[in-house]
C-alpha cells in the first residue's frame, strides 16, 4: 500500500511515495530553473520557489534527445524520453528522512547525447534498502549541454551536474542523507563526467568519493575541435555557426542533423575534419576551455586535482563488443581491418601479435574488440589509478549469454549488478536468462561499502602492486592482470 510523504526543501515542499518495501521515493524534483527561453545556453539558475506541495511521485521531464532507432542496440539498452521544459530535475530513494546516511549520486551515460535519471533500470530502491540515499540526476546533453563556438559559457552539462550537487549539499539532510559523505558515480559518459568533476575547481568539496565505470579522464576535446563540430552542424542545418542560430531551428531537425553529423564522423574519422573527435567519435563532450576545465582530466588528476577524494574505477572485460555484436559487425571484421585500426591507435605489428597470441582461437573481430576495449576504456582507467594514488580498481568479467553467447562482458553489462536490479525489464535483454544473483549481491555491496567508508573490500592499486578485483561467477583478486597487453600502451596517447 503506497502512502504520501512530504519533505521540505529550500525551494518548497515535495510529496513523495512510501512504497510497499518501506522505501521512500521522490521524483522529478527541480534543482535548477528550466533551461529554456532566456535561460537557454546559460549556466543553470536556481529553481523558482513554489507554494503548496509539489507532486514528486513520478519522474519529471528528461533532457531533449533523439529517440533511439528501433533495433537490437536499442533493445539492449532501453531509454526513456519524457517531454517537458523543467528537465533539470533529480530523483531520490531513501529508507527514512531522519538518519544521516551515505549519499550516492548517479550520473547516466549515453555518449553525452542520450539518457536520463528517469530510466527505470536506475531505480535506487535497493541502494536505499542497504542504507544509502540514492540520487539520480538529469543534465543537458547534445547541443544543449556541449555545443560551443568559443563565446558564452561552455560545458553547460557539467555545470548542471555541479548545480545538482550543490542542491544535494543544501537539501539532502532533509531526506536522511549526510551532505558530508557524498559519492558520485557514473557509467560511460557518466564515468567521464565523474573524472571531469574531479578536475574542476567548481566541484571541489561537493563529494567525498567517486566511482567511474567504463569512463575515465581522457574523453574531452579542445575548443578548436568543438568549433569544427559546431560549424559542420550549422552547415548541415543551413544556418549561421552560432548557438542562437542553431537554437532557433526545430529540435527534430537538429536531432536529424546530429545523427547525420555522427554518421559523417564514423565514415571519415579524420583529425583534420573533427580534431580529437576523430579518435573517440563523440561529437559532444566536455571541452578544455582553459577556465572551467583547464586541462584534460587525467592531466589535472596527475597534478593533484581530487587528491582528497577516494576513487573506485574500472571497466568491463569486453566493453567494445556492445558496439560490434548486436548489428553483426564482429563477424565481418577482417585481418586487414584489424591491422588498419591497430595501426591508427599506434600499435606495432608485434603488439597486434601479442593480442593474437593471447587469443589464439579468436576471430579478427574478437581481437579488434579487445584492442579497442583497452585503448578506449581499460588503459585510461588504469592511468587514473596510476596518477591519483588513492584508487581501487575493478574489472567486471561476467559474460552475458545474450546475442547467441556473443555479447560477453560488454559495455554497460555491470549496471544491473551495481543497482542489484537484475530482474528489471530494462536489463533483461542484455543479461539473458538467469544472471547470477550472488554476483549482483557482491558488486552492489562493494559499491555500498565504498560509499560508506571508502573501502570496497580489496587493496588500493599502485604501480608496485597492481591489485584489482575481478568480478565474475567466482570473483577474485588479480595482480597486474594481462601485463603484457597493458605495457604495450606505455607511451601511446
């Protein structure tokens, strides 16, 4: 039986629901004013206070985004789009509103163009069950959050995340959370956001711990690359290369142009056309503008940024299979294609032979996936651990039986285990039948323990003792796992 529960925030009262398991949920609470009209392309402004009690019983609007095309990829990672202007909102799960419990703030992925905190698979009930106040947030994505031509304020999507963290600092105690014990965590673009926040002075003091899943400190672009992207988008739309001109175009046309732009980048990933985007293929992402973000996050971390923050970082064993398996690309990769891509990443023939020798019964597609997984995900995560000094490392290795046992330990596969939501319909296509519940209990507990006291259950990683937790049906500690492949990337960008 559901019952209403009212909590006071600094902007007004909100009414959430107490559900049958005793968990309180508050959804769609605005942490900033709607970023429309005169607020569009501006830093987030405080929400307008309200009178009476605001209904917080259902998810609010989500950031404007392209509705994913139907197909196997969309089925594996279902998304939710809820129209509305007041989309800078957040959602809270808590067991009660009186204690001072650890707070965890989840930042969604989606290549900075998709996603929201309203995806049902990110339901935080099981975190609340285990003594954590769980918060999911929305932030501006695509052109709204990361389009920049050099004038005005950049990185609006990251500034949204900071505004949400400030709201949490000022209000979460009324929901039973401890504002002095906040852990941010995110997956993919969310993990990249976590590392970007670590690097920004604006975010200092807003969180005590950070977890980056399948995203690290290298995925940012220069102002010149941002201008290349914005200029080409304007050309496709036939308007002047300014935020305002692009903002005046019907949003569906902008989405179609974004889609075309992504296709062009994939077809010709050339540095002279796209700058750094030619490497990671994400046209909208944080920008090293020299003020809000003074250098790449990994450089900032190496220079001491976030030194007082506990970090947990890791990747999945076969990340890139998510982008090769569902559409059948994996089986079409040739030896020639493998060598071309490896060379583009700076690998010698000898390095490719190392990967081949370690996978003697694998196809060229399997080896290509392993190389890109290391370049894009695993090695950047290890670089953070090497430079930060107070970091725990994990690898998630459980292989999904989905897609005829080909999907494996792909990108995003750990999320159902982290949230302990294996039976949520948003994860069932990706996880297949009967994923191991005991592994979800293990992973989820490690995240909760880390948020509570900074110790997930294994030693800190350093260059003398490269300790990592390998999560699988039987989880165990590894020391410098696959060192021959790791060392290949020393000195490679």
